[in-house]
C-alpha cells in the first residue's frame, strides 16, 4: 500500500510539472526591462522587451551563444493585424527585434553573409541575417520603416516578373520605384526566380513518375500537352528563368552578385548544377538550422506567421538554432 501511494504521488507530481511547463509556454507575457547602465542610473525603464510572465528571465546582452556562424531568419508577409495564418503582425516583428537587440544578437548584411560563406570572412558573434521572400508591397509599407527605425539591414527575395505587375494575383507586390528607394537606403534585393515560384508535375532524377514539386527541381510534365521535358529542355527553361531574373536585378538595383532563395526551399542536384553554371554560389533553403562557412545552401529559421512566439524564437536562437534536417550531398 505504501509503495502504491508513493507511485501515485510520483505520477501526480509528473503531471503537475508537465502542466506547469505547458502553462508557462502558453501563458501571458509581461515586459521586463533590458537594463543598461544609463537606464539604471536614470531609472527610465526604456528598452523593455516582451518576456514570459511566469518564469521571466533577464536579457543576456553580453552572452555569446555561437561564434563563426550565422542564423538566417525567414519572413514573408508582415503587416498590422494580419488575418492570414502565414503573415506576421508588425507589433510581433518589433518585439522580435527588441528581444534580439536586448540579448546581444548582431544584424549583418547579405554582403557580409556571402563573404562569410564563400570567403570565410569573419562575422560578429551571435550574427543574424534577416530575409524576406516574395516581394510583397507590405514590406515597403510596414517593414521598411521599422528596419530604418531599428537600423537593421535586410534582404528581400523578389519574384522578378511580379514586380510592378498589378495583374499578378494574391497579395500586392512591390514596384521598381519602391525597390529602388529601399535599395538606396541599404536594403538588398535578390533572386527568387523570374516566374518559377509555383508547383508543377515534375519528373525528378531517377524517377519514372512525376509528382507535385517546385518548378525548378526537374523536368516539367505538361499534362495539357502530354509532354515531359527532356533534360535539355529542362536546363534551358531553368537557365533562362534564373538568368533573366539575375539580369533584371543587375539593371534595376545594381547587383554584382546573384544570390538565390529556392521557392518553397525546393532544390535538386540538376538545379544546383545549373546554379553553378550561372555563377550562383550562395543559395537558401527553408530547412531550419544555423550556417557555417562553406554552407552554400543556407539554412533558414522561419520567424513569420501569426502563431510566432518571439520568446520561443529567441530561446531557439540562444541554443544556436540546432539543425533539424541536415543538407547533404550538394555543393554550389
């Protein structure tokens, strides 16, 4: 009987601990001041950041979480009071930036990142690169002013055919006037294809049947025309798309290097070979993790979406953004 009661209490204790952790993860937030010497002196309390209300921890601005590595954050649409689950609220975006600043993360440019990957140039400890995909107009209206306020460099990957195209379906996209204004202010713009940001029926290497995959990944099966691209047709299509996007970006924003974010993160050995032929050395997936020198297909951490928890994001970054699915076997 005594052993049974001990077992019951032990099980109950475990349940209570699990419940406490759950409540902490899901519970309310409070603002906790990120103390600087000036704030302590005048008790202004400025620089407060959002932290958990149950087990609040002070920011650690002088800590080193990782060295000679870069976390790349990935965003899409950012706007006030979003209704799309994939969109991030601007207020939450500012909370992320406040938390990164308070905890000693250092924002870097795409040029610094590319030199780090390809030339092993040094980057600050706790280095972070901000990237935005798809070239939404909300980037100009809502994100750009925040980046200027916080003095944060960033890159937006453009679907080049959609820039200034009012007839393109979905969320309105940027126009070239907006892009050029932001470029003069230090924002970078790179390749997210010319017009290949979609899925199709793709015949992957070594496969006899096609399946729905991002268009860059392999020969396209046009079911309307009952035609499957041969290898030569596939290479011609992808080289034309990526090459045209790179050419227009050089003309419009003065790029000297072509950097590519794969749509939906989809890549394959054939498209990596095409990138190599075109001189595209730095690319990005959507696989989660952290980047070291020579990581030519970059890991990115998704920091967007309505369900984003800024504190969970910062905690993950403090742990060095552990790689979940390794990228193997491809070199650009």
